[in-house]
C-alpha cells in the first residue's frame, strides 16, 4: 500500500488500487476509515508541501510513520517559537521545555538540526538569549543543538551559498530543484556537509549518503559534485577540509582594497598634475599694474 501522510496535520491516506483509508493520529486504536481514492485525495488538498510518501505493509506501519512525522513537525514548530524574538519569556520557557522532550528522540534531534543547518539564522544574536535559558533549565538536548547551530553560522552560510550556486542544468526537470532541496534538508545532508566543513566529521561517508538520499533525481551525481565543488575536501581526515569559498572571499576583499588604494593614488596624482598645470602668475605684470594704479 502507498501512504500519503501529513505530519503537521497528523493525518493521511492509504491507497491500495481502488481502495482508500483515512488514518488519523488521534485515533490510533480505531480502524482507519474506508473511503474512495477521490474523497481521500480531497482531504489532502492544500497539504502538498508537507505530504510524504511511504510504501507500507499494513495500517500499523502507516501509524508509525505518521507519529514520526508529527513529532518532527511539532519539534520544529516549538523550535521556531523558542527562537522567535517576539516570544514572551513565559512562552519561550514553555516552548523550550516541550522542545526538550521531543528532542529526546535522536531522529527528531537530527531532523531539527538538519533544518537549522540549511540556512543561517535570521537573527544569530537570538542564541545569546536562548542559550542561557537552556542552561538555567538544564535542557541538555536543546543546549547541544543551540550551541552547534550558533558555532556553525559561518559554515552554514557558505554551504547554503554553495547549494544556490548549483547550475539549473543539474536539475532535470528544473521543477525538481525545490523538491531536491527539501529532500537534502530533511535527509540531513546540509548538517553533514557543515560538519565536514567544520572538521567535526569525516568526509568519506558524505558522498555515499548524498547520492543515496538524492538518487530519485536524475542528475543527483552532478548535483552532489557541484555542491561540494567550492570546498576542497579530502578523504584522509576531517581536519584537512579547507574553505575554498572563504579563501576566495578573502582574496576578493584584498583585491578590492588594493583597487581602492590604487584609485585613491591615481586621484591624488591627477589632482597634483592638475595643480601643476595651473598658469604661473606673472609677477612682473602684476607689479606694473600696481604701479599704474599708484600713479
């Protein structure tokens, strides 16, 4: 059977040829409601972005997948609430405590970490506010997550830039690009690459995991190759990873500074040359004019 499940909604449908059933997380002990494929699909309208497909053998397996998806969606929701700069102290404290419970699952911890490593935080300074709270409340799982995200902001930005720089020609069709991005994020590939770039993980397994996770996309090998290209990654040890992007940025900044110095020097030279070309006053003529006025 094929299961189409929505974690945020806590529901989904099972499809088996001409038969369909509705599964709801709030009814785990009730047999799924039988319906038609057409009616079942209508229940999922507007849920296209958060639908996930699974091949399952029975209802129980579908419920298990749905529970995991719901837990991930719940954890991510409370993560954003916890990191919001608009949250009150009480709501942030409540979100932190709920988040800590959900992060006890390693799968959910990895999922949230994967999402937070996909792009830099809009306001990185929020970490300076929430980390002390996590320490005060002794939220070890939340604290470990926040510290890794905070310390990796520079590399997170570079990895995100590298993904954006992947040529569109690697995606066939081009409409696969956002789907591929979502798959890479949820598969933890951004988290993996950031860790490799930071020297926290060995680069060897990354290539194999990336190809396996993205194998449903026709250009997956070129996608992975292009994504990793900006980083000089060797398989010998994690410590040998160097940030080529950062090196190029430093070189660009240095070249820009040298260009500005050259422009300033040229402008100074032109000013000096212009002043040198000014006509020299005829002191003898000025003296004659003065004598005439005196007379």
